[in-house]
């Protein structure tokens, strides 16, 4: 907040006045998301993998023949964004895209050997990333946090 002279009002610790932000759940969720993405980027950066790319590889591996539309729904992406994700993975020879047997208008996705090898290589990085995220939480707190977060906008799950 600015004072009448236009100067930024500082809190007692020398930081800027955040007004109502610290009271907003969305603000804390956003700060957590930033921390998660920064840690993920530091851990996976040399592999040029984002959380969306990793989730896509994982889901395609777990569901061979997954349709692009189903992948988009699972990772909450719109149609054009999922196409660019798949284009990226296909260009890197991590994923193949073939016509779905039951619907020639849809593409079925599968991991290549290179994609499977990369996913295997990244698994320990994911495990370490997850451990860093929950290092200050007990097992019960971790379970409770997941439970509570799943109650926010359940229609997106």
C-alpha cells in the first residue's frame, strides 16, 4: 500500500505491506506452487522437463494408447496446449502418436524406448523432489494437506 506521499509502506521487518494477501488462501497456494515449480525446475532443468511434460510422460506410460483428449483432461490442458506438449515430446522422440483403433479421428499415444528410458532416469529425481516438498510435514499432515486441497474445486479433478 502506498502512503499519501506515494512511498511504499513497510512492515516491521522491512518488507512491503502485503495488505490482505497473507489472509488469502489463493495467495498461499500460489506461493506453494512457485516453490514447487522452482524446486522441480532445479531438479529436472538439465533434462528440459517441466511438470506438465513429466506428468504427460507418466500418464502415457501408465496408459499405453491414451488418447490426446484424455491426456488433456487428466492434466487440465486445453486442446491446443496438449497438441504443443505432444509435438514437443514427439520431436524429442519420447512419444509416438498413432491413429486410435477405435476412433480414427483421435490419436493414441505411446512412449518410445527413449521415453521409457528417460522416465526411468527421472524417477529418482521425482522422488527426491517430493521428499523436499514434504520434509516439514508429518505423514498425517501430508495426507491431510492432500485431502484438503482435493476439496478445492473438485470439479477439476
